[in-house]
């Protein structure tokens, strides 16, 4: 699946969106096949942002699969 297709999918199923004031990254809460999932768009990785890093760690701690695994599917 191309990156543009993934973005289109996220935006089509968007429930909520928030922007980080530190790195300007966008966090999306969306409906993924009947369950809520998160997606983050930003230039920098979450570990480079002191605001996004703890959020990302909390999400990853409760995830069934990582973002990398999800994208590879």
C-alpha cells in the first residue's frame, strides 16, 4: 500500500485529531476495522519530541502490533 493510500485511509476514518505544540506533529485517532487506533504524522520521530515520546510509549505499551508491523501489512 502506497503512503498516499495509507494517508487517505486514515483521513477517511478519522475520529479525532490533535497537534503537538512542540514538534507540530499530528496525532489521529481513527476507526481501524471497528477498533480505535492511532496514527502520527510528523517530520521528526516521536523519540525526538519530549511531548510525543511519552504518548508514543504509552500507545505502544497497549498495542497489539507496532506501527511498523501495521504498515508492513
